[in-house]
C-alpha cells in the first residue's frame, strides 16, 4: 500500500473496499488490526457508512469479536461462503460447514449493524441434484440475505490440486447444471429476488437492483457494482487493478510477490493499456452483462462508428444466436432473451476480439 500510495493521490476517497479473494478472516485479530490500521493510514476512507466496504467471511475461521472489530473499522457488508448445505455434498468437496454455524454468523452481523449480507453458493458440485440444491436454496431463503451469488463450479484438477480428490463421475452433466441454474432462478424470483445476471441475485430494494432498473449498473473484477467511474487498486497476489484505460496484474506466487515488495518494487507481473477498440468492446460487453440489451444507434453515436459495418464479421454469429433463441435482434439493437440470460457469457464472447472466430460450445460456458 505504501508503494502504491507514492503514485496516486491518496486523498481521493475510497468509495469501495473489497477485502477478499480468499479468506481474510483466516488472519489472527492482531494481524487484522495491523492491516486495517495501514489501510486507514494510507487511504482516505469515508465516514458514517458512506462507503461500500465489504469483506468475505469463512464462518469456520472467525475468532470471537472479529465481526465487531471489522464493523468498528467501517465494514458494512459481508459475504459468507456457503457452497451447499447438503452434508453429502460438503463431504464430497471436503468442506464441512454446519448450517447452524453459518446462520449464527449472519445473525451476529445483522445485530452489529452490517447493512448488507450476501451468501455464496456453488452449483455443479459432486453429488448435487436439482432436488438437493433446491432444498439448500429453500433453507437459505428462510434467512433472507440481501444478495445471493450462485457460481458455476469449474472442475480444473490440473490447475487446482485439491480438486484431484473429486471424482469426475460424481459431477452433474452440463445439462443438469443448466437445469439447476434455471430452477434456482425460478425459485429465487418466486421468493422476490431480482436476477441481476451472471449468477447474482438481489432483493428489489438493494442498490444493485435499483441501479439495474436505472441503467447505471456496472461490473468489475469483484462483480456487479454501482460505482462505474471508480479506479480499482489491487494489492494481493494475482490481484488485478484497473486504472483509467489500463489493467495490471500482480505476481501470482507468494515468494515472488513478497520479494518484489521487500525490494521496494510494485509486485506487478504484467500490464495492458487498452486501445480505442478495446474500450468500445469493453463497453459493449459491460452493457450486455448489466442490461441484457444493446442500442446500436446509441453506441454508434458514442464511439463514432457505423455499428453494422464495424461488426459485420460477427453479425452472422449474432443471427445464429437469434435463431437459437438466445437473443432478438433488428436494425436498432438486440435484446437477450430469458434463455439467453443463462448463457450471457456466450453472447458476450461474440464481441471479444481476443477469442478468435471459433465459437465456444454452450457446455463449455456452463
């Protein structure tokens, strides 16, 4: 933080603070206090809950008093990792976490005045079925969290060694995963939640739902956001920063990251400055993810392009998606259908110039 502080105006207010990408509550309270004091020393935090300051919580690694400590610092949002409440599924993924423990933490946070709570679930885990996941959702909904994230499990045993203990035969098929997601959307909407998109749900009076209705919703590396104009600073290993028209990613390995910091150098592994074409396509993909629609004329005016001419090479792919029922399109723009919202990543891929022309199969997307 001290190294970054030399290159920026530290008096700019911190409108959002996300503490996660892992399990920050793994830290002992003495270490947590030291880290929080340095954050406050180097950056201008907003008072009186004016900022949106969230932290990821693992209920299994939470010392008594930690939630109160974090609340006193200024954190006002928590995200709890749950994954699944089914005991057999928990055993299969080697993460056993009692339901009572999870919801005791949620109750404590509400009592301390945290203004928003989010639960993270994962679909596609071994031994999951449509019925078992529906039962998990039913129990979760009894606690009425403000937001829910239902992430797709990506089975990559070659990259993540702990996943090698999971048997491929126990994983649900891509079709079963899609049915679980579709059923979950129906179940959550029936309970009054708004489908924000990209696996996220929120109550109608949540800031995300309001921003989506107003057309001001945004998405960054931490998920959906209501702060489209903010620069994003990143500090941990592999973390990605977004400042102006640029991205930078930190070193991924602990030893290399620590050596760079100890030697007084920013632990940045690589950076990218976006071209005008990158900015155009980022805008289009962002609006698709947030609005599920594109206004061709508005984009053409904003970026001084002829939309049909500029994107002539991908129009056949969009027309094929329209034929598949993923979107509706005419000369004015396109709208993603309810079916297409489940595969919004696939729709966005059409505008990603770095993926090439080869289409990605739906099963790979889900």
